């Protein structure tokens, strides 16, 4: 083979390699979420979202509120499906990355099994963000910047006039009952959620997507879990307060509860960049425990009113038949109901929890004065078995602390 042929062959090989890299890069761009959210990559991704997407900081409090450490879960076990298991087994079986338990305001247990986890790490909370958005909305309502729950969405967001959101009220969105069609299917690449995700990470128009959604039912009477309902709530909050979600979260929540770490919201790639009121808050485990403590104490912390008491009460149950535990639909676990952007639990205790996909929990039991934060890195967005085991473990944990054993 002559020199020219070798050069031509080399050029073709290099060209093929470059084309292969280009195809690989193109595939990675199209499938970035699937790669980032699958194990083991997700343990890194869920603690480094600000390295992947633009973000806006929620500054910590000027003075951190202490959480006294009083170990209180020695020898704890729970039963699930006929087997008795330990906390270590829960963490291994449900891919826990961070875990903290407050009882009567004291930190009785804390550990970080995740490979990139620590008290300083900020964890991607996914839809647990919705519950924080709810708190902020309750504060804005008390302050009068949001006027009333029966206000129409379009009275704050005229850009949605003529869309399916022209009709629902603020309260309809809080209860995931807007009547707007949105399919929260994390596995189907053609679902509404997949389109939403591509608009966030790929540079599309989030507003355009929201405006394109059709009406599926009359507002107010049908539960349909929808991250877009929460996104619109976040936009309402920003329009009413004249600030970003991050700024309002700092001034009304993070600065008032003695947080020790900056939090942040990741933002859409496209401009105007926007936070996701339904899924982009990243925060430290202890600081989320402080958020839970406010809810466990009826909206007060150290004698200071943070969240209206009535807002906390409505987050424990809406008193509406279509939102009661077991009534949300066949595709959701029967132990959950919904209210005010929180998941409510069956039974007389009226415990409630914020939940994010891939296993994020902020579990609040006001009667026992217990708060549990669990961050996780499940391989799939939803896992009924892991959720059921987590609910069994946390229910047993609350009972153990309330009984006073092992303290």
C-alpha cells in the first residue's frame, strides 16, 4: 500500500472516529437524563446538579440554629413483609444517600451512606421541592402578596390566557386538580413529562409547553399528579412577590429557620431561565430537617411564626373525597392521599410527607414531634416496593421514638 493510500486510510479512520464521537455525543445529549439518573452515576448527579445546569443560590441564614445531638435509635428494627430488618438494611435495600431523624427538636440519628454524601452536600430533592413551594405560597398568602386561593391562575399570569390554565384557581393547582392534561410518566419518552424534561434540559420553551397542554377535566374535582401544576404555582409566586423563587425562599424561609448551608435551585438552560417550583431545589439534609421541624411545630420555630398555622393544618389533609388516602387512582399506592402539595398518610395520626422521585422523603409526624429526612438514589424514578418498605420503616421509627424505647 502506497503512502497516499495510507494517508487516505488514516484520514478515513480519523473521520470515522470523529463521526463516532459525534454520534456518541449526540446520543448522550438526547439521553443525558437517563444516564445521570441511573445508578451508579445518579449518586454523583444528585449531589452535583449545579455542575450540570445553571443555578441560583438560596443563601444560608446569618446564624445557624443548633440541632443538639442526642442518639436515640440504638437497636432499632422494623418489620416488612414478614422479615425483621435494621436501618442498615433499609439503607442498602433502598439506596439511601442521606438520613437524619429529629425527635423533639434533637438530632437522634444521622448518617450518609451515599458515596458523595455528607452533611455539607446539597441533595437534589426533585418533587419534594413542591412541598417547599407550598410553604412559600402559604407565607405569601398570609402577607397578602397572593390575594386569595380562589384567584384565577391567569390573574397572575396573563400569558396563560387562552390556555388550559385559563380557568383553574390557585387552590386547584395546590391540590393537583387543575383539570389540565399532563401525563407524569417517567419511562415513556413521548409523555408530557418527557417533553417537559427536554424543555428544561435541552433549551426548549417551558412556557410554550405549558400553553400547549389541553384540558382533560373541569378544574377542582379530579386528581392528576402534575409537575406542571407546581411549575405554574412557582410562576404565580414569582409574579405576585416580584422576586425569584430563590430570593423569596431565602428571605421568608432559609434566613428564618437557622439553615447552615446555602441551598440552590437549578434553572432551565433556555432563557429566560427559570427555577422549577415542582422539582429543582437542592439542599442539605439537616436544613430540610429544619423545614420539617417548622411543619411539625405547627408553623412556629423558637417562638417565631414562620408558616401560618392554618396552612400547616391544610397540608395534613384537605377533607376532599377525591384527595383522601386510597382515592388518588389505581396507579398510586393506597396509603397516600394528597393535599396542598404534600402527600398525606392513612390513619388517625395524620402524618404527612414531601416526596421526590428516586426516593426523597421529608416525613413529618407532629403528634410524635418527629421529622425524618431520607435522600436516596433509586435506579428508577418510582419503585413501589422501595416506597412500601420506606413507609413501613419510618412508621415503625416514629412509633419507637414516641414510645421512648432506646433513648
